[in-house]
């Protein structure tokens, strides 16, 4: 059985978003600077509209859709 995990559209910190994209904070900040509409975070968090712009501009990373194989454990009944 396969299940997929999706990412929620909510406020995120730079660290959270960097982890989602699999890069360090410094690299993520450089990437976001190239999206002028986003600007700086609102305090510590990027707001939901800014996160949406980031996902639309940078594409949602493939790491977000995670396939997990789950199998029933085999029991040896002796």
C-alpha cells in the first residue's frame, strides 16, 4: 500500500523552507532573493501568500511527495 504525504500551505520559517527544498538556509535565501514579489519574511515567518508565491515560482519540490511502502508484518505461528 502506498501513501503520499503532502505539504500544508501555512506560514514557514526560512529554516523550514530550506529543509523542504533540501538546501541550507543561505542557499534558500539566495534563491528567494531572485523572486522580488516575495521580499523578506514577515517577522520570523513567511506569510501564506508569500509561501504560495515561493511554491509557484520555485515549484514544489519532489521531495514533498513521499511514497511509503507499508507491508503487513509476517507472523510465524508455530
